C-alpha cells in the first residue's frame, strides 16, 4: 500500500490582473477543485497531466469532489471576467 506525499502549503497568494498561460492552468485546476498542479499530482493517481499539443493547455483533469473528469478545449477558457476568481499560489 503506497502512501501519497503531502503537498507543500503555499506561502502567499496573488490574484492575476492579466491573462496568461499560467493563469489558464490555474483556472482549470481550480475549476476541478484543486489549488494547483502540486496538489493535483499529490492526490491524483495521474502521474502526467494530459495537455493539448497545439496550445499546451490542460486537456483533462479528474474532479476532486466526485472523481468524474473535466475535458477542456484547446483554446482559452478563462474569460477576462473570471480573472478575479483565480488564485496564483507561491511556495
């Protein structure tokens, strides 16, 4: 029986003012119920996150709440009106 390594707690948090690819990744992780990629990798059985080859954005994530999957588009999904909801954590 393997035990998962607990993820490190963040030291600070910022809210983005403009969109970029890091904000898009954070949006997709937080939509699935995770803080960020570190938390997702520590609690998920997925060792590698599936990404779109064209854009590099996340393709699929397993939801934290019920284990179902979120499937994302190749293009941007985080609208400018949702930027204030996103949290970028620093370790």
